[in-house]
């Protein structure tokens, strides 16, 4: 569902790259002022003096403060295009505006490595040719036109430009870098590596040198010398300013060298500079690999290359809190609602021994490998427990410091033994799928244990699965029954005992509810994905004959999301020919607490222009159902 359209082939097959809709709409605005003069000429006719506002055009460009060196920074790219378009509407002879829009378009076309979508490149090439006609000696225009010709695989035109640069001798760096890319695109990596090294030596500033060294490292890696590529990449990354794309490339190289700790650290740093889709997906691949190995990464630390260069990489090459794509909710204590909650009713007369439930040295099945602390109600200090101590009423904290997971438990003695689920309003009572036998057991249990996840740790899936083991240990050793508050399902002893990433069964943790909204039309939505720090999924307008198939497709999507797939608003997912758009979930009535509590996203059909349709997701879900049946 969420990964089908991520391959370069699928992206190139689209009429436009992802997140290019705004830029394409802005470009249509300048069509009237970019018309050429005489037939066959590439020059554009100046605007009439009455319509031309040169000063406004300059002011618009002066307000742009970006660097335009990050193809993943879509906000900056769209800002550059918007300002450039407005500047061209004021003065269509403004060369700087043409260059600003063209450079942003080249970045917009990036797919991976030297693979670019042709549509933005063609738009950029047209603007760069206009800029070269208006200012033939402009070095930026010549350099970016050369890059555009290379990326479009127009090698003959690129060769002419390279010859011109060599003949003039005015831009030796641009010539060396262009020649290197020329060889790189034709898989002549040895020649490319030599030209990149020449470009690095000719670079006029640290940033230009940094990129030349990074590209050289990629060429060396393609030649199979990963150790030398790693050394060059380190030199390139550390010689420039902090840049998330360079950190991401270095992380990938470390992974191929099987330096997993270092790959994880570099990935963490790349994500600390904001939303970066490539690094977010790379993080999920790393987590999948770590789960197979049972591997837990260490806390942030300097890399060996940084230690050797005496660089504090953790400080200098990190931004803010890593943006992993997880839905963490509010950090406000008043609004905090745990993403995973379980209510246990312990039937034994005495609470179990703490070490029977959790112990940091646990090495056999049946106990959670966690340190346990009792929270002093007077000082709120976390106190260690004596060996052989039993649980008692109060609050406990369960921790795995290396993994970063923190679970809380509140144990209460039930004086009246009143069943809280019998007093719920009818609508809320229907949410919990509890039979009479379970309800009777709730009535008789003397202890109430409320468990929730405070911190998932470095891997949300493993954070939930280890929490499940803790819950199961409580239920089995204490004797009792539990309720998964997020799904309304009862939890019996042994249900969650063998939870692991390889044996993960999403049906134990996520449910799909179906509600009729009109004649033979249904609203289908999930409950439980919030436990894995993912938004709940919903679809509207599903006809009765598609409900069963849609339920299966939603469960498959839930399994992908729970095990790490990113669910992001604005993305097209599902069938390539009949995609679904991910958008913010529709507003629900204020009293609908069970659905307003969690973030929801809707999967909806789109029009031919990729605009969302209010009719629902019937067409997209039908295409998915047919695809699964083939």
C-alpha cells in the first residue's frame, strides 16, 4: 500500500514527480509573459514599460534567504519558485529570477543519485536558455544549463558546452565537475573519480569542495573500494557545513560497509534537520535489519573519523530532535494521552513477585527484560526494589535504558470491585468486544493494574512488542484478564507471550470497524495503529459488495504501517493506475471521543489532476482488491 510507488521506475512513470503540483501550478502563471518574440527565436519580448516593475522584481528576490542546495527541502524550493514567478510577472527580463526558478526546478526533479524526472528539467532548461540569451556571460546560467543538459542525457549538447567552458578557461571548477558528471552518467567511474578529484582541487569554497568529494566518494564506491570511499566521504562531509543529504549518503555508505552503529548515528543526524523522506525510509530499513539481528544501537557518539579529525560531530552535525515520521502526539502534560494502554484485572489474592514479571537480567521466555523502580508518592523519586519484593499498590516504572523504552504501571486495590466497563455509555460500551465471561471476571478481580507506554524507544514496533510481553507476564503470573484500551479486545494469558517481529500478527493489535453512513455505503476505519506511533486509517463511501475485500486491504495496510511504513499526508498510495491520496481525516462530532482522541488520515480517490474526491475511496479500494485477486 505505502511502498509500491517508491521505486525510481514508478516515480518516472508519473506525469510529474511527487510534491510538484504546487510548482507546476505556479509555472502556468508566467506563460503569458514568457512568450518569445520572432518565430524560431528563444528570446522573450520585454513587458511594456507600463507593466514592467523592475524594483518590485528585485525586492521579491531579495527576500529569499535559502541556499537552494537541498532537493529534499520542498518548502524552500516552492518558496523560490513562488518568488521567482512573481518577480518574472513584474519583469520578465530579470535574469536572477530566471535562474532562481530554474535551479529550484532542477532540484524538484531529483529522484535518487543522478536520476531526475524529465518534466521539471525540461522546464528548467527552457528558462536557463532564456537566461543565457539575456546574459551570455553569466557563469551561473552556463553552469546550470550544462548540468541540466547532462541530467536530461543530452550528451551532445553537453559536450558543446563543456568545450566552450574549456576554451574560455573562465570556469575551471564547473568544467571539471561537469566532465565528472558526464563520465559518471555513462558508468565510466574511473574517469569520473579523477575528474571529481580535479574539481575538488579547483573548488573556490568549502561547500563546492565538499560536494565534489562526496560525488568522488560515490564514484569510488561504484568501483568497489568502500574503505577509500568512506574516507573520501568523511573528508567531504566534515569539510562542509552540516547538510542532511550528505549525512544520509554517508549513512548509506556505512551501512554497505556493515558499520551499523555508525550508519544509525548518521541517519539520526540527517533526520535532526527536519522532515527528510529518504532518510526516514532508510531508518525503517535499518530498523528492519536490527530486528533480525536483535541489535540495539548505542546512544549518540562521535564517529572514528571525527575523533581522528578532532571534530565534535554530535554537536556540530546535529540539528534538533530527529524527525522520524512517528506520530508522537502532544508533549503537554495536561493533554498527554498514552498511545498504548492496557487495563489488567488481577484475580489472585496476592500480587506477584516483581522479579517474576520483569528483571534486567531475564534471559528466558516469560519475563520482560526491564529494570523496575517504585515511584515514591511523596517525592516522586524512582526507588530500586529489594530482591524478592512483591508488587504493592502504587506506581511503578519499567525501563530499558539502552533501547530508550519506558513503561508505567499504576496498581490499585479495588475496594468495591465495581466493573467500570458496565457503567460506560452505550456507544462506548459497543467499542469494547467483551463477552459475559470476561465481564464476570472483571467483577471478581481484587486488583486493577493500568499499564501504558511512556516512551517507545528507538524502535516503535519493538517498544510495543516488549510492552506486550510485560502485559502477558502480569496476566499469567498474577492470574487475570486484561483489556487493550486502544482496540477494545480482551487479553488472555498467553495471547501476547510470543510476540516478536518475525511472528507479528497485526490482527492481535489492530481492528477495523465498519459503520453504515448511507444506503449501502460504509465508513471503515482502524483502531490500534496509534500504539505503533502511526495515524489511524479510514476510508469512506465503500459499497457493501466491497466491504470484505476493503477490510482485508486495510488490515494489510495496517500491517505495513505497524511494522514501519511511513504514512504521510499528501502522498499517493495504493494502485499505480487508480491511486489513493492520503489526507487529514474528516472532522467528527465533538462528542465522538473514541475517534477524536487519535490522529486519523483518510485514503480517498483522486481526479485526473490528482485532486481529492469527496465521494470516498471506492475506486481505489476496488483496484486494490482486483490487484490482490490476480
